[in-house]
């Protein structure tokens, strides 16, 4: 069997499974899996760039995804004029002061001669800068958050079409990746891993606590949508007439139409990114990346600037994750910082990349769909299994109740099991690197 | 100005909690650093190993409590601890046999083992949630306080109360005992010396007839003991919730790296560095400053440098600073 045939068969298998769940449950569920599968595939593409092409160990995917989600709010929501008047300028001034402090500290560090004076000067700049920053920033935050806290209490966004947020999400993530990469790349792989893990936690902490930015744990709901609302479709005579003519219930049809519209948008993004990734991977640049991954010393001897190339691909991969994050928040229609969990948004994406086949873009996409399908499917299957196992037990026994209640946690175990099995028996993944 | 009250407030809110937390981090970081030294990879499943050990101990504690066993003023969990250690050691040895040993024989790159440990992390996390559920569990009993605020005030006549909880005292004492035992073992027993030799230079150690599988097995057993003790102490001091243990991974790794990966002494120092910085940076200094300031002035705000929600940021920043200026950590660690 040629590698291409194998890939096509595997894709057919996964879509067959999803279609099967459509017949068995509902098309709504199946389309839901497809939509999140598309987003997962894009995240996996991003991680695959970093890990598969270049061997960078990034376990801060969640942070970049969340930044993409923030972009959806900052771009899509209407601005809150009152909040801007209350403290917008103060906030911007505070942030500018903070950035200036860090810049001044770095400049001083670079310009001054090595020694105790330099260390003291940098420390003094940082300490003074921090207190000035807090003095300007804190009152502004208070003012902004006091504006109608139940409904807004934040600055709002730019009020632009939400589709603009997708590239902006990529840019935000890229900016964060640049800052992290500048400091942490060039360190050993485990150190980079811990650094990215930390930065992801910090980004989530910022999203949870900086209410002026994205309302924190109060969540931003009702993001504008790039597709029509179900209710509008149901109220549209033309839509109802057509669906009735086809013999479909208009209410069910409306939600399926909306999901299909999202799927269409996501497919376009995935297709563009996949095409670009393939082009990049098969270009001299892609071969150089793999050369660096396989033997850094040799690549360096050939005159390749390893640290710069690493920074480049780290930024690109993170940007792709940011785009996926913005898309996901758009699909959800809300930003809920409390729901970002590393197991779900970082490590699950890693399972996708490893299972699909690291270094192969199609492998990453396949992994995205397959693992997401399993993630969704394992829960009801686990419950069925538990119901079967416990069917012989007496009703009301504590063991039965416990087993049934705990079935939902099976899926973490299953994901780990899949990862370990793939690493053991097929370490190059389902569609190995060509 | 009131130096004594300021000192008491400082001890109460900074020194005691930070020492207890530092001891917990140090025990966790010791496990990470030992695995790194002997098995040569960063074990991401360590947080969940701690959760597993704590979980087994909790179940054993409940069983003991159900039988009416108690240690008087001390928590029953201490009696259950050996059970937790044994079960965790069996689990880790089993994981090693079934999963890790294959990659050791293959001489796989360390990063592959890290990814494998991610899979193990998922499985352990799932297992713990499956058995005990994702919610908070309380299992402390016995006397809650060694010193409570009112007694302290009556005893000393100061305005400020000092609270010293049993769990904090227990944490510190246990950590000291465990560390002393560990260092005695590593420095004075034949097995411990062979472990250090294996960690320093694998080839030379093999040449001199050290059995690698034995060294690895003993490492896992020690790691199981450290992780269980750390997990139980953390659970007694704060609360047991599987997800918090996963989140402890960051400060624990920060401690191990700051101290120098592979260096046991570094792990202990790193744990306290991280814990003290976290607590001092997120503590609201208003009270202490008010006591110390001559005259009747009090600061307007809380004088809190960072809100407690950003405590991860502290361990992270220290980690980055140490990595930038001293990439192998305070005590020279090793690099795979």
C-alpha cells in the first residue's frame, strides 16, 4: 500500500466514523465534531510546525489559543464608550509606562558595563518603574471596572467584523511567542517546555483577573457571529419555505445550516493553512528546518542561524494556534477564561500531533479529527461500558453509583493510553513523515 | 512603631506558610530531580504521582478512621502514609516495567521519554479522578492548631495573633526527617553511592559493576515515597484536589531547575526560594508597614505587589531570571 493510499484510507475511516455518529445520534452532534475537529486540526498544524518541523517542545499551546480567544473579544465586541472615557487613557498610559520600564531596563543592561552598578541600576529602574506603573494603572482599572460592572466593566473591543479577529488572534499569539522565544529559545528543550507551560498559565491568569481587558471570569458572552442566527433563519419565510419543500423540519435545519456555514469557513482557513504548510515544508526552508531538527550542530556548521530559525518557527506555529483559538471563541460565541485547562488545550493537541504523525501536515490534520472524535465519543461509550459492567450489581450499591458517576473521567485515561500505545508501537504516528 | 507585633504578623503570614509550602515544594522537587539525575528525563507525571500517592493515603486514612484508629492530636493520615507509599511504589515500578523500560533499552532521546511521561500523566490523572473524583477531599483530623491566635495573644499580651497549625508543623518536621534520611542514604550507604555514581557517569558506573535496573528500581521507590509524602503534606496543609496537584508541576519544576536539575541539595534550596518569593510578593504588606512606621500612618492600599492569582508568575519569573543568568541553576545541575 502506498503512503498516499494509506493516508486516504485513514481519512476515509475517520470521516466514516463521524458520519456513523451522525446516523446514530444526530447530524447536529456529527457537525459539532466536524467543526471542533477542524479547529483541532489547525491547532495540531501549529504544534506540528514547532515539534514536527523543528523539534521545539512547546507545551504552552493553551496560552496561545486563549490569546486568540481574547482577540475575538477585542476585535468583535463593540467599544464601551463610557469606560474609555472613564479610564481608557490612564490604562493605555499605564501599559505604555510598563513597556517603557522593561525597555529601559533591557537597554541599560545592554549599554552599561558589566558590574554591580549595572545590576543596581537595572533593579532600580524596574522597582521605580513598577510603582509608577501601578500608580497610573490601578486607578484607571478601578474606573473602567466600575462602569456598569454587571454588563460591561471593560473597555470593549473595536466593533469590527469578527472574521478580522482570526488573523488578529494569530498576530497576538505571534507577539507573545516573540517575547517568549527571545528569552527562552536557545535553552534546553525541557527548559523551553517549562517556560512555555508557565507562560500559558500566566496568560490564563491575566485573562481571569484583568476584568478591564476581557471581563475576567465574568465572561464575555454574545460575541457577534460571522454566520446568521438560527432564529433569523427560522423567521425567514424563504428559508422555511425551502426547507419545508425539502421535507425537513425548519428548526432542526436552521441549526444544521449554521453549523455547516461555520464548517465552510473553517474548511477555507484549514485549506489555506494546510496548503501554505505543505509549500513551506517542501521548500528549501522546510528542508533546512528538518536538518536543524535532526542535527543542530551540523546545521550550525553549515552556516544556519539555529536560534533565529527556531524563533521564526516558534512564532509561526504559535500564530497558527492563535488563529485556531480565535476561531474557537467565535464558534462558541463567548470567551470563558475559566474553561481553559492545560490537559484539554495543550496536552490533547500534543496527543493529536503524535498520534497523527509528527512532521507530517496531513498526519497532524488526521490526528486532530481522530483524537477530537475519540475525545467526544469516549465519554458516552465509557458510560455505556460502565452500565454494562454494573448491570449485574444491585441498584443503590455505592460501587455502582461511583462507577457510573466516574465514567466521565475515563477519557483522560484513554487519551493517555492512546498516546502511550502509539509511542510504543507506532512512534512515527498514523501517517509518518515522508 | 511596634517591632514585636510586626515580627509576629510577618511570621504568621509569611514565614510559617512559606516554610511549610517550601518544604512541600522541596519534597516534590527532590523527586523530579532524582528522576532527572538517574533516568535522565523531566517527568511530567510527577504532579499526578503526588496526587495518586495522596489519594491512596486518603483512602487508607478513611479506612483507619472507620475502624476507629486515631493518633490522638496527630492526623491519622500519618499512619496511612506507609500504605500510600507502598501502593505508589508498586504503581511506579509497574509503569517503569511496562512503559519506560522499553525506551531505556532503546536508548531513546530524553525528549521522547518526556512525551511518554505526558501520556502517563494523562493516565494517572484519569485514574485519580476515576477513583476519588475531581472534587475537594478533607482527610485531616486530630488537633488543628499547635498554637492558635487567642492563646498566643493571651500568652504574650501582643495585639497580633500567631497561628501555627498542626499541618504546618508536621510538614516542616517531616520534611526535615525525610531530607536527612535521603541524604544519609545517598551519602553513606552502598546503594546510595551507586545511585550517585550512576547519575554522575553512567558508563563508568556500569563498568564498575553497578546493576542499572536495580538503581532505577530503587530510584522509583524513593521517588514514590517522596511524592506521596509531599502530596499528603500538601493535602493536609491545604486541600486535596486532583487538579491542584497538576498545577503544582510548574512551581515544582521551577524549584528543581532553579536549584539545578539533578542536584538534591539544589532542589531543597530551590523549593524554599520559590515558596518565599511567591508568598512575599503576593502578601499584602499593609499590616507590617503600619506596625513598623513611626507614628499613626497607614498605607492606603494593601501594599500587595501582585494579587495571589499571579503566584504562578512569580515562580515563572524567578525561573527565567535564573535560566538567563545561571543556566544550570544555583547548584550546578547537569544537562542531558
